[in-house]
């Protein structure tokens, strides 16, 4: 298929590379020049990348970035034709997704929200899980591209339901990790060896994919970014915004947001979100 891939960050670059590897004709664009993908052509603007594409795939930071790529100066909108599909793997606001989809459909194209889970390692290995929202037949048409970049597509419902499920999932990930970070800090303060604590977690019903993935990094205090803290912070704000719109009280994630505020203030925005542990440890005096 002819694909325009927009956004070559930690996730987007390996996703686009996997599309090339699977034999698709890929045109890439990134806001900052200099990021390229071997085997893909580089376009000067989103509109240019999308000009001959059947599918436009985005993976950029946040809601404002998606709006800019689609509808900004030289945005994708200028190149939309009936029959095209726009797919968004960024994690953004479900409410804005509905507006963006409406504007895209006004041009005769279709829109699928398809945020991902699996992190950098899943993007590189072509093992992402797509959390999709949109029409069944449009999602079916995208199947060759999903297969090139991931191992599973979970269809959550109509437009926006992919983003809605994704932010709910990230609420859980953020809270599971904070539980681990606080438990680890308490145990260490009480004199328990951290590796033995991780052994307890893995042997018991506390076990989680989040801890399995993060523990080896955390035990070395390696906070190099797989999922940057600033992006998880953005997702926590998406959760809190949605909760406010719905009149929901979600006190746990509110408390976690405070830890993220402090982590950003302490200079950890570009570290992995695992670095919230550094703040908890600083408060505990166990750095
Ligand atoms: P990243 O490495 O920070 O890359 C962000 C990308 O967005 C870059 O290409 C950046 O361009 C572009 N961008 C930022 N602001 C823009 C704007 N205003 N206009 C156009 N482009 C803009 O982030 P990432 O880790 O790849 O994450 C991308 C998305 O996937 C995010 O929504 C994130 O929440 C989600 N996600 C990430 C992970 C993960 O583990 N990393 C997992 C699941 C989901 P420049 O190069 O010019 O800065």
C-alpha cells in the first residue's frame, strides 16, 4: 500500500521502518528535519507526504501536534481524497478525535484512532497492540499495515473508543507503577533487599506486565526513556480532563499526577516515567 507516515519519534520511526520492511511504499515526514527511514522517501510537509498516499498514519506527541499535522499550514487536509484513510497512533484526547474525524470525513476520507501499547521494544519488534476505534470495514482495510507493525488489533468500538480505552489503560499503568515504586521505597526503608522484593512480586498475585518490564531497569536505576515521563504526564492530564468532563471523581490518579508534577520540576521530563521513583526516594531520603 502507499502510506504516508508522519512523526518519526521513539515509536514512529521503527513503525515506519517496519512498513518499509513489509514491502509498502512509504513516504515519511517529521517536524524536525534530519530524521529519515531507510527505504522510505522523505517529504517536506505533511500535505506533500500524503499527496499520493492511500493511508496517512500519524504518531506524534499530543492532541495539538495531531491538529497541526492534519489541519495546520501544509497539513494533510489539503491532500485528502475520497477513499483515503487517516490512522492516528498518537495518544490524544478522545473528544478532539471526534472533531478531527468529522473534518477528515467531510473530505470523503475515513478516520481510525489506533493508539498503541507495547512501548519502544514493541515498536521495534513489530509487536505492538493497536487499540482501534472506527468502522469495522475500514479497520479491515488497514489489516496489512497493522500486521506489519503489530501483533494484535483490539477493536474497541466506533471512532474515539480506541483513544478512550487507551487513556483508561494508561491510568492503570501509571497507578500500577506508582504502587511498585512506593512499595519498593517502603521495603527498602524497612531493610528489605530490592531484588528479593521483586522476586516476591513475580512469584505472587502482585505480578504484572508493568513490573516485569520495568524492574530490570529500576533495579539499575536506569531511567533512559522508553516511554518518556512527559508523555505519561500528558496522558494523566487526558484522563483528568475526561474525568472532569464526565463529572467523575478519580482520586488515585490525582495523587499520582502530583508525583509527576514534582518529577518534571526535578528535571525528569525526558527520562522514562520510571523516574517517578527518584522523587519518591528523594522524599524518603533513600536516594
Ligand atoms: P517522541 O519520541 O517524543 O516523538 C514525538 C514525535 O511527535 C516527534 O516526531 C516530534 O517531532 C513530533 N511532534 C511533536 N510535536 C509536534 C507538533 N506540534 N507538530 C508535529 N509534530 C510534532 O514520542 P513517542 O514516544 O514516539 O510517542 C508518540 C506518541 O505515541 C505519543 O502520543 C505517545 O503518548 C504515544 N505512545 C508512546 C509510547 C512509548 O512507549 N514511547 C507507547 C505508547 C504510546 P520532532 O522530532 O520535531 O520533535
